[in-house]
């Protein structure tokens, strides 16, 4: 009886693992199989044409804009916030409130961020449906990610580094940017790279704040669509699975590149700091 | 002669020190402001959504009960009932959990306890990468493969249905659940395994009676994270849900969950209609708070 139960459970474990891997392989395989036919130099670097057959360069540019703008704002704020929480603040009620707020922000679904962005940035601040409105919304989305990863890496900086630097007569600020931040760099960088992944994959919040205009954005105040939104819209409106999958390939390649560079950078920097 | 220079020196040092102290205090204030920004944005978000969403009930004279339990959503006729969407969201989430959690958890156990190191070293990072794939692509896959499959297999008029949403969400939460649960299972001390095996408990028995209970809180975290991804998902769900405004009675009914209601109508909604979409947001928000709370309670109870 025990053997039977053991074998049954063992079989279920194998079956589940097989199912998970098979389904996930199927998705990636499907995207590549369906979309590969469209991938060409012209498709990636060509301008979009509403009649079809055009490229996705405007969507790539829009995606890059949203990444750059939201990181320019979120990175310094996130790092300094983590520095405050870990290095400066007295651990008390204020810190608990800030931590609670940061954690709660992580749990909010992106459609709610989209609602907020659509009313606050688009309407109240009169930015209109635009890249800048979407980027500001994305800033709020990635802020908790950057704060958390930075704080984690600050925790790994040994206390002796701080004590050594302070004992040499450095001020707290000097200790921070000469000693603590450099040794926490690998963790901070991987946090930033994680955020890029989050921004690239985001769709609902961008859909409600940047709009859907399929053209090269004139400035960051124009409405435009990112790769994910494009992939969604061509599926929903035109039922063009092939095109959606081709955009999907570009997205997957970007995500892979981001992940590999994250691993590479943190390995490189870990070596450098350990020397 | 020497006295004035000394004075001057101390004066200079004093000045430098003053500047240093000034910089110190300014920077620590600046850091605090940055940290407070996350509190401010959270308050702004909740404030805006609740202010906008409660407006029709507080000022406009609409009944909140009718909003929650009304079954008609016809904005042009001033009818706003989201009961079908609430039910659709609950069914879709629970369904995705029923399928996604056991498969994800068993896969995690397999990778941590049964698979050889070489196999695990290939599969685990691959699954981790899949967690980063944009969710829209899961929707595209669902529409292109799962929907036609359901249509043909069960002879449905329309493959976009509750079961299609459940399957897409279950697949989408798999990478998250597997990755987090695997980490939790690997963190169980080796001595637990050895102790149990030494007492004559079989390998499988050890896994299910010793290791899984020991990793319970990490596994719970995995479930909560997967759940968060499922409930909040919007664009992928729109593609496979079908968007019918009915209370679903079977797995093959076409549905419209809360999130998709917001995304589909936000583009053109104005006035009360728009405020009702914010009210939908409030319901979604409370939904997530309640679920997280319940799961936290369950895991706390399990811990005792």
C-alpha cells in the first residue's frame, strides 16, 4: 500500500514537471514558429505602415523611451530611498510605514496604476495620453523593485566597511558614496535591470496612459504604442497572430538579453569587489 | 605672529566643518524625502481611485448595493451592475489556482528533490526566464492555440470562455510558483531529510511529510505571488475571455472579469461611466486585499 502511494506520488511529480516544461516550451516554440517568417531587417528597422507590411521601429523607439525616462526618475529616487531606510533612518514607526507602503505598491495590479495614471498624469497634470505620462506611471511601478533590491544589497555590505571609513574621519556622506554604494553596486544594477524587464513586459498601465497611436513619436509628449501594446492590439483588432508573434520574438530576445547582461554584470562586479 | 594664523586655521577648519555638517543634514533630509515618496504615491493612488470611485455613490445618489449586485452593465442607459464581473473574476482566479498551484508546486518539488542536478540546472533557469515573458504573449498563445482547441474539442460556438481564461492564467502563474517554491524547498536544512530518511521513512514520504511542511511559508509566498499575477492580469485575459456580460454558469461561458471591464471602456468613458470604472477598481483593490489577508491567515495557522 505504501509502495503504491509512493509510486503514485512519484508519477504525479514526474507528470507535473513534464507538463510545466512542455507547456512553457510550447509557448516559446509557438511564438518563434509563428513569427519567424516575418522577422527581417526591414521589419525591425522599418517605419510602420497602417496598410500592413511595415516595420515596428516606432514601437521599439517608444519602448526605449519609456525605459529610459522611467529609469532616469526611478533609479536615483529608489537608491536614495533605500539608503535612507538602511543607513540613515532610526528603525521606528516612520520606517515601518515606508516599508509597508513600498510593499503595498508591489501588490497593486498594473491596471490600477493605469487608472491612476490616466487620471493623475494624463488629466490632472494635463500631460495627455503621452509617453511621458506612461513613463511616470511606470516610475511608480518600478520604484518598489529598485528600493527593495538596493536595500538587499546594502545589507550585504559588511559593517566593518562603514566603521573603517568613519574611523578614518570620513563623514557619513563620504562613506556612502565612496565606500557603501560602490560595494553595493552589483545588487543595485541587477535591480535596475529587473526593472527594465518589468517595463518592457508591462501592458495594461501603458495602454491607459500612452494611448495607441501607431506612428513614430514626435516627442515624449506624443501618444504612442510600445511593443507589448502593439502585440496586443494587432491580435485584438486584426487577429493577426503572425504579426503579434513576430513582435513577441523581439520582446523575448530583449528579455533574454536583459537577463544575460544582468547575470554577466553581477558576476563581473562581484569578482571586482572581491579582489 | 603665530596666534593669528592659528586663529585663521581654526576658522578655516570651522568653515569647512560647517559646510560638511550642512551637506550632511541636507543630504539626509533629501534621502528621507525620497523614501517618503513611496508613501506619498501610495496615498495618492488610493486617494484618487477611492475619491473618483466613491463619487457616484456619495454625491450622485447611486446605490452601492445595486452596483455590487446588479447584473446589468449598460452605461448608455445609466445601468451599472458589476455582479457578473465579480463572479467571473472569482471563478477565473480560483480555477487558475486549482490547476496552477498543484502543478507548479509538484514541478518545484521535482526540480528540488528528484531531478538530477544537471537536469535541474537546465530547467530551473529556463523556467525563471519564462517568468519574465510579457503576459500579453500568453494571451496571444491562448487565442491562437487554446481557444481553437476548446472550440474544436467541445464543439463550442465561441472558444473564448471561462475555461480558456483559467488555462491561460494557470500557465502564466506557473513560472512564478515554480521558481519561488523551489527556492523555499531548497532552503530546508539537509538534516531534516537525513533525519527522516534515517527513521526509515521513504524518499517520497520524506518529501511530503517533512520537507513540504517545513517549506510551507515559502510555498505560501509562491502562491500569493502567483495569485497576484492572475488577479491583476488584464490584456492577456481580454484576448481569451470573450467579454460577455453574463453571470457564468458553466466553464464554457464567455466572461468579462473586473480588470478587462476597466481596460476595455476606460478609453472612451466619461463622467459617471468613468467614475464607475474607478469603482470597479475599488472592488478589484479590496478583492486583492481580502485574498492576501486570508492567505496570510491560512499560512499563519499552518505555522502553528
